C-alpha cells in the first residue's frame, strides 16, 4: 500500500520524472499562425518550429499566437473571437474574455476542439494557453516546467499584456489548482498592495479540479475504497500506460460511450502534449494548500463530473467548500469534460453561469 501511495501521489500530480532530460530553452520572436483573420497583432509566422509531432489543426476562425514571457520564452495561445449574433456591438463589453488552462498531459488544443468554438459562438472571446513545456510552448531549462506559482504568473503575464478586460479564468484538473494559485495572488480591493499580485479577474471556473490541499485526500480514499481503480490510475498516469493502451486511456479520461476513433485521436495528441512534468514534487508540496481568499472577492463556479475517474465527489465538495459555494456535478460526463462525447453538458452549465453573472 505504501508503494502505491507514493506512485499514486506522483502520477496524479504529473510529478514523476519520466526519464525526460532537461529540455533546452529556446528564445524566439512572438509569432502567429492564423486560419482566417489575425485576431491579435503579433509578429512572425513560423510553422517549422512546431514541437508536437502530432500537431493540432486549427479550426476556422482560430488563431495561434505565441506570447513572450519575461523570461524570453514563448507561450502558445489558441484564440477564437467571440461573435455576437443580432446584437448591438456595444453589448460586447458585457461578455468577459475567457482564458482556459489545461491540466497534465494536455495543452491548448484540448479546449480548441469544442469549447472555444462553443463559447465564441455566444459572444465570448476565448483564449486557451499551453503552459511551458506543453503543447507548442517553449520549455524552460530543468527537469520540470515550473510551480503552480510560476505557471500562474505566466498566465498573469498574458492577461496583463494581451487582454483589456478582466477575464474569467477556467482551469481543468491541475489547471484548476493553477487557477486557485492565481486567485490567492490576485489584486482585489482588499489586497491591492500585494507584491507581485496578478491582474484582477471577473470570475473563475474550476472544472474537475484538484482540491486546494492537493491530491493526498483523493489518493487515500482511492486506496482504501477503490484499490483496483487506484492501481489503474497509477499505471495509467505514472507509467504513462494511457499512451499505449486505448482501453485504459478511455477509462482514465473519457466515458465508456466514447467512440474509439476519438479516443485514439486524443490519445495521440496527449502523447505529444507534455514534454516535461508540470511540477516539481517538493516545491508543490511546500506551496500547498493554496492561500484562502475572502469569499466575496471573486465569483467562482466549482464544476465536477459524475463519471470522473480521477477527482471524486469528496474532492469536488472540498474545493467548493473552500470557496463558499455549492458544487455542481454534471451527470454522464467523465474527467475530460471538454473532450468527452457529452462535452456540451458541461459547456451548457458554464454558459448558463456566465450569462447569469455577466449579461
């Protein structure tokens, strides 16, 4: 049990060194690849610099830009402009921009498949970032891509430089923990003087998110209540068996009704999405739990999935309680709710919440 405990912790956190050597950092000029019109003023196009051997092909209306961080490294962002149907252009100010943050083994593409077209179709400018070392983003030197604080700071840099209105930040799985770190360091009326504080948000959505204390509670519950599931998750994530076993990939991330050809497509993309672990274990443990914030400082939606193989109902409740809100659980959806065959269920819940809060 102790051995499983150790590996399980590392697997869910994406903290095991999978024999990936330090990636060499490269510094490039900001650049863009566009299907239709460029949505943001950026510099050179460079398709030859692709890092994923199985690249995501942009949909019509989507643009790929590379935001240059203070370090000189470039962070991939896929953008789709919001379209307001039969409405006065002045209504646009009611729709906050949406910024999506992925979790382990994913990148910006996971939002671009369904959710960026969906939300842009309802008027929301939608941005999906690839964290450093993931997708088409540059990789820093070292054996891990950073900490939750550095990832949150990278997102803050993008928001500060590229977005004019306070956005809603949406994070999935470990992306949710990065969003929580961002919130705890966000400029508010009560904490406007904090050093290195992040730009203000309009709101936040935590999707199948790792709780603010990390995954230890999840891991213990799985070991004692679902030992078989604990073993499968360990093998799937720690040993990256999801990348070679289609059935295990489906069980880990998707609903059983998901068609195999779609699982195969996303499995291929996930294999190429993560060139280095998102976090260093010691640094992550030292930074948890995330710091609490006043309940009224930000609007938060905590959303889970009934068929989530990674984050259980208790983990969902823990996160909701931390922010003083009621959790919402979407029935018939698995962990990757933005890619699952019923991806629209979660999207509709988020859209309803956004419209209630901001329009």
